[in-house]
């Protein structure tokens, strides 16, 4: 979310979102504006980004293999530990199916 930084009269930093729109009536044209304080949304967005980055570091550095697949049992993400466990490069594993690395009879319960 974008916003214009603004320092309010009390010295606090805020973010404002400004929307401009034309207003046309017979014999006159105006410019309308709606200004919203999006400071809380901006802070929530920043917090979400921090949490996402923190979670990503946990997953990337986990000693446990983490595998994420789509609905077709195709790997869409594997962490470095998962790659070491199966002795594949990450680029090799992405796009592979579970049954490419696990025998089909053992993969069936997981799929």
C-alpha cells in the first residue's frame, strides 16, 4: 500500500492516501479530493512484512525438511534441509512430483 508520509501537528508521522476525482456540473468544473489516514494499515503492512521475513528465515534455516506441494502433489517449495535429505538441488525438486522421490505406494497416504 502506498501513502504519502506526513508529520501531523502533534509531531507524529502519519501516512495519508489522497484520491482526486473530477466533479462536473453545468457551467462549472471542480476537483474533489478524499484524504484517508492509512497509518494503521501501513503499520500492519510493515509488521506483516517483518513476520513474513522472520518466518522465511525460520523455514530456510530449519534442520527439518519442509516440503510444500500444490493440489497435484507437485513440489512448489522445499527448504535446504529437504534438499539435503533427498540429495537433490532445489531447482531439481521444484516441479517434481512426490512420486518422483517417494515410491507411489508410500506416497499415497500423503497425497
